């Protein structure tokens, strides 16, 4: 942990033979020095064993007391910074102790920025506040950035303050056309935008810690390409519900899929639900209440009759409300389910989430603000995407206009 040692700089002794006393502060593998504002004669420093012996001179007692107070001030300030970030910057500690109002930020490389952010994000994952998949995305972003600098600039790292618009533009081009992952070359637009957003978020984290002055990725203005979400119509949803299935394995898959269709929960959130997530409303209605792992936003959903039927079916058979099947197996089984139900769509668990947003809620007249709240979206723009694909909603509204013009 933190270590403080007092020493004198003999080479800076004045004409009276008094040398300034400094404090050497060490933490992990880093160290820094700061002046205590005190000084003592070289001879007396040695004779008193660096002021550790029993002191007789009043002046030396005062100096010793001053050093003790200085030591306490160091520990107090260190503990304050430690609460913000366990990887305490000794430069920031030194600045805080010196009382300077203008902070001269420590030089930090872009990979150090990513490592600092990812270490912080890992703690949130371990605490259950964020998803492990999100951490993997940030770690992958770090690897891509490292690969880019080695291939584009033949360097292993770069000062974050040196990153400019050309760097960001070249990075975008590299990610889009030259990067490789699992045998695939190039990354699609939406993934590129999300990766660069990861770099921007990591820099913002370091700005909050006062170790980075501005965000070099603010120059980027790439946008996500909005594609029509794949969802089931009411007729397709009924077809899956009413299909007679003899295999217990496919029955479980269907129930899990329908559960998400009628609640909108993503896989990681649905798999964590237990009886403790069921609450009674003011009028006796049942609610599912939880916090989305991806965004840490509340996502409370009323329990619809099909949802309650599934919950009752599996009650007491496992820890969660529904059976737990891995995403890989789930998606493979959903393909089989689509085949036997004669649905010509690529079913995934997220198709169920999209179905909740469109067919189950917006398609039945639920206000978009309420759908956004139930989906756990960070802003309503995410929900508006689903509203765009419901042409029959537009027609229903326009029928009122047609009546007036008849």
C-alpha cells in the first residue's frame, strides 16, 4: 500500500548548513517526492537519527510534529482519491497536497486509458452491475486499437493527447476494411461505430478522474445504420403458441422464447429472474421488476396471462422463473422451432424482444414512452426505431383522417 519516507536533499543545503526535508511517496510500483516546507541542519538530522530519537531541542520537536502532520495529510488525501479510483495517481496526489488550483494532468497513453477504464468496468461486472459481454466488447476494442497502431504507425502505444482527427479517421478506415477477427476481414458499420464509442467512453472516464483534459474521439460523428428489426406478427406468434410439440426439449425452448416475447427481457436479464422479482401492484396485478444488466436501468413489466402461464408451468422446477439454456443452444433450437412452425424468419432470442416492442405493445396501442420504460431503453430514440416498422399503425391513424375527407 502507501509508503512515506522523509529524507533531506543535502545538495540543496543553504549557507547555514540547513537542507530541505522532502517526503518520498510510494504506491505499488510508482513513487514521487514532495517538499515538506521544513529544513534542518545536516548534522542534527544525522545526530537525531532523522528525528527518530528522543528530541531535546524545541525547534526539532516542532519540525517533528510538522512532519507527523504532513504524513497524516498525505494519508487523508490518498484515501480520498482511493475511493474514486484504487489506482491512485501520485501526480494528482502531489498536486492536491501542494494546493495548486490549476491541475497539470499526467501524461497518459491511449492504451493506459483503455486499461484504466476496463479495470473499473470489470469491478462493475464482478458486482453484478454490468454484463460480462460488455466487458468483452471493451477488451476487444482495446485489442483492435493495439493492432491498428502497430500496423498503421508501427508503434506499440501513443500519448492520448497526441490523437487527432487523422488518427480517428484512419482508425475508422482500418476497422472497416483491414481489421480481422475469427477469419473475417473488416467490420460492419454499426460495430465500428460501437467500438469507437467504446474509446470515447473510456476517455470520458479518465476525464472524470482529471487525468485527461479533453476527449480526442469527440471529432468522430459516425452514425448507426438503422435496419428494420426482425419481429413476429400476431399470426406467427399464435402459430408458435398453438403448435403441438411432442419433444420436451423444444417445448422448453418455445416457452423461453414466448416468455421473452411477452416481457421483452434480453437473455441475460430473463435468465436471472426469480420469484423475488415478482411483485403485486396497487390493484393486485402482478409485475416483473428488475434492472437491465446492460444499461443498469430499471425495466418493470406487467405479467401478461401467457407469461403467468409459463411461470406457473416451471414453478419450483429450477432456481429461476424459466429454464436456463445457453445462447448457443437456444439459437440452434430456435431454428428447429421455426422449421416445424413454418416461419421463414431467422429466430433469435432478440427477435422475441423485438416482438414485444412491436406486435405485443406498440401494435396494441401502448404509448411509446411506456414501451421505452418497459424495454429499459436509455432514451426514447431507441424505441422509435420499432415504431417505424409498424405500417398498420400508420394506417389506423390515417383511417381517422380518411373518414373526415369522405
